[in-house]
């Protein structure tokens, strides 16, 4: 057990829980507040909140771990996709979805395509986000078992239940405000770590040379082209198809604030990955990747190698923070998917807000138990599991969202075919394993696109009201 | 109050720019050219990270100008 790190981690989690309880009171005031923080978040808070929601555990641990194991071009592919997330979603969907006035992704599908698409979408959100809990729980379990000196499964169970309690108590209010702190700790921690590394190695060039001296393949492309391209597109689309990121977009005060938050969050992300590059090089220069039980632990090894125990504890708390905020945003998306999009919309529209919030809480607990059970025996490395989730959601939602906003002729049957067809092809490819890792969306997403276009053109065009709705999404262009 | 073409939307135009740069990297794919011992592919992506942020800034400013007019 690492005593100093444990104490810092404990203090950190207690402070976050107190904040969660404080915001709980505000959260229970109304359902709107609970899910989207009452739409009153300013640029500064919003930027860190978006940043912390997008920066999942894999941004730090997975990217560095995969970069050390598979060569630094893999790390940069990860970054190349991830940093484009915010600009890409801003260019194509953020403003339009905001203007549509909906609160969740499935709600957008209802407005544009009708109830059937909404129900399918809510089910896909729940499946995708529940599986997305697995890499978060794996990462937290690895850190927890290392720091606390307990078994990995026990760490997964304890931390998983802690996250759930926290997310369930406060809803988006608690998550958004604590994200400010979590995002800051994570970012400042990794930048200081990068400075320690660069000083220790006497500069950037000699750091790279040290890494190459230990691992001559550090700068090489080691995987098939499809793996890099598949990973890139899965991450590029993440802001469009990830319900947790889309929900953050609604928490801003107005459209201008939402854009500026996303723009600054992009810069924060850029800083995170430039610092991450130094951490990756330091990890490679240590030459211990083959001795680790789990490649993703290299990040923790670098922290221990270069940081004194106190700073190391703060940094691990920052890592835990990243994981916690991502996991919480996902739990909220799952809970909104069932409580808001399925129960309130289709089963009992007259349900009062307290009941809907309470149901959301039960759903969260069930989803995290499922996530914990899978994470006890994780099916892959963190980076690969996150790539699967991104690929799955891209194959299901990517084109129904983008064409729904940009193409008036897209209709309900087209969207349904694209969504269901893309998901099924993706799942078949995952099970068949005919392609390199993470290459599945290269096939499944175009299948979804073609199905959506062909089926839309072969069936009745949407009503005039729907076409006017599409025009309304783009009203910022009228002059 | 004529509606502008969606093709003139800054978001659409900048998406095209983003796709062109990503396409350039993934089509060229110069795995065997090295700088400082690291494949040029990685360096092109590294430059891309800054380019993505620049595009985000251009978009935010452009839309604000459109809204202002």
C-alpha cells in the first residue's frame, strides 16, 4: 500500500463527495437542473467541463499505454482523432442540436424522425454507455489496487459503487462543477509531470533519443494502416455520437458560450496531449513495458519514477478524477436514456419529476453493477475498449445525426435502417474478428450511410413540417 | 430573408478543410520517412493537432461575425 498516495486520494474523494452532496440539493429542484445543470454554465466552467467529459481515463492511461506498447505514431493517431472531436462536432451538429432545443440525443431523434427511432436510439445509448463504463472501471481498478494494495476486483467494486453514489446524488450540477476541479488537476498534473521529464532528460531531443535507444521501434508504424484509420475515425466522431458529450453542450448559458467553451476545451485537450507525448517517450525510455502485467499501468510507473510521492498522489487523484467525471457523465446519459427518453416519453408521460429523477437513480445503480461485473474480467486493453465503444456509436448514430441535420430528404425508415444496420454490421465484425483491431467502423459506418440514403430515397419523403424543422436548425445562416 | 445555402455554412466549409488534411495524412502515409527517429506520419499528425485548434478558433470567430451582421 502506498500510504501518501492513499491519503491524498482519500481526501480528494471526500472533498468531491461533499461537493456532490452540496449540489444534490440544487439538483433535486427540477428535472431540467438534474440533467443539464439548468443551462447556466459559463465559458470558463464549460470549457473545463467539456474537456473533462471528453478526456476519459483512456485519454491519459490508454493513449500513453498504447503509445509505449505500439509506437508513438499510435499515440499521435489517438491525439489526432481526439483533438478533432470538439471542432468536428461544432462544425457539423452542435449549434443545430442546440437550436433544436432537445435535452438528450434520443430526444433529438424523436423530434427529427419520430418515436420509433427514439426508442431504438435510447436502447443503443444504454448499451453503448454501459459498456463504456468498463474501461473506466478497469482504469480505476488498476490505480486503486496499486495505491490501496487491495485485489483488483475488490478495487473495481469499491470504486465503481463510489462513482455511482456520487453521480446519483448530484446529477449534472455536481458533475459539471466538480469537473472544473477534476479537469484542472488532470491538466496541471500532466504538464508538471512533462516538465519534470524534460528536465530529467536534458531536453526534448535527448528524451526522444533516450526512448529510441531503449526501443528502436518507438517511432515506427507497427500496426496495419486500417487500425490507425479506424481508431482515428472512431475518435473523430466521438463528440457527435457520444451522448455524454452532447449533453454537456446543453449546459452552457447560450450558443456563443457553448462555442467558446468548446474552443477553449480544444486547447486544453491539445495541451494535455502534447504533455502526454513526453510521458509516452519517458515510458518508452524506462524499458519496462514487457514486465508489466497490464500495459496501461505504464502511466502510473512513469508517475512513480519521475514524481515524489506527494505529487504522485495528486497526479493519481487527477487520473482518478478524469475517470470519475467520464464515468459520471456516462451514468447520467444511461439514466436519462431510460428515465427520460423511454419511461417519461412513452410509458408514463404524467410521471412527476421527482419520480423520474428517482427512477434515473435506480437505473444508474443497475448499469454500474453490470459495468462492474464485466470490468472484473476486462475483455481488452483500455484504448481498444474505448475504440470499440466509439466505433459502435459511430456505426449506429453517426449518419442518422448528421444527415438528420443536413439532409431534408432523410426520413424515419432511412434513419432506422442506418441505425440498426450499422450496429448489427459492427457487432458481426467484432464477433468475426476478420479485421485488425478497431477497424470495424471503416466498414460498418459506410454501410449505415448507404442504408440510410437508399432507404430514405426509396420511401416517402418526410412531411413539410419536418423539412421546415431542418431549415430551422440552420437559421443562423439566414440574413 | 433568403436562406443561405448550407454549403456556405462555415461549419460545412471547415469540415471539408478538416477532411482534406486528414485525407492528406492517411493517403500519403509516409511511414518510411523519419525525422528525429520518428515516422513523418506521426509528425504530420502532431502538426494536425495545432491545425484542429486553429480551425476551432476560426469557426467561433466566423460564426460570431455572421451573427453580428
